[in-house]
């Protein structure tokens, strides 16, 4: 269970209520074109942008390439693997379950994973949400590269990092943490009785007609999926999620 999602657009601009005449709209379009064309070159990894005002789309364009190897241009219909933006959906799901009285932010993680080694510390759902748990983030482990693309069961993947020494005591400090959010994904499954994928689909995507958003998959064929890249020292490499 790798909790990554694919979302229709990467960049959304929300404009607060004020009126535009035609010349202003043209000026706005030119300004956005100028900003994004500088950031996303025509021969580099690209992006799709959308601007909405009062619920109506007034700007929608794509820049750069959806696939560098095949030299395919980006379009406004491409979908993107959004990586850690998935955390927003995870936290919203936890808060949904909180509102339904199915969990508390003060619940200890051992309520959901009884054998989790906490070293005698109290690690709560709130700690996981706020990146203050002290749990070792699996992406900081040297061995992460060997397991990052393997589809394991949630508990099996938690076994990968749970015995690592904690970075600090829960609540002592803030440190961005992927392990905590993976555990939250498992808690969503444990409490709701649904897989993370089904919970997000049924409780969020379907409810608000996010019909072009999906649970991420390395093997599933997903229409209009843009390829992901990393850029280091001006050289692009395929991103590994």
C-alpha cells in the first residue's frame, strides 16, 4: 500500500472576487504565460495550469513535456502522480473519522497496531498528523531504495521501519515524516474497514466528482498519465516513487 494519488492538474490558481474586463483578462493570461513558460521550458518536464474565477475556468494551458523520452507535449488532460500532496487527503480522511467518533487525536498508535514498539513513549494520532512523532521516516533510511517500489501489505511495510531508533521523543520537535503518514493510512483502513484506495475514492473523489483522480499504481494503465522526473545539476532522471 503506497499511498500516492494521481490528480488531474498540478497547478491551481484561485482568484478572489473582483471583476475583469477583456483587456485585464488578456493581461492576466500574458502574465501567467510569462511566469510558467520561464519555469517550464518547452523541451523539459512540464505542467498543466488552471485558473478559475467564481467557479468558471478563465485560463487553462499546458507547458513542457509529458514524456521526455518520447518527446510528448504536455496537455491539459494529463494526470500527475502527486507524491506527498497525498498527505492532505490522508489528514482529511483522519478528520472525517474523528468527526464520526471513530477515533480520537489522542489515541495512541498501539490502539491500532498493538505490537508497535514505542520505547515506552506515548505516540498519538496527533503526533503523526503534525510530524512530531519522532518515528524514523522511511525515506531517510539507506535501505529505502530497495523496497520503495515493492507493493507490500501495510503492516509488512510498517515492519520495515518500526524497529528503527526514534529521532526524538514524541512532541519534542517537528521533523517532516513519511512513516507517520503511512501509519495514518493504515489507521484509516483499520477504523473504516475499507482499503485506503476505496476510502479516498468513495468518501472524497466520488463525492465531489473528482473523476480524473486515481489511487497511484506502478502497474495499472492510467490514461493520460504524465511521466515524473527529477532534475539534478540540470540533468533529468526518471523519478522513482
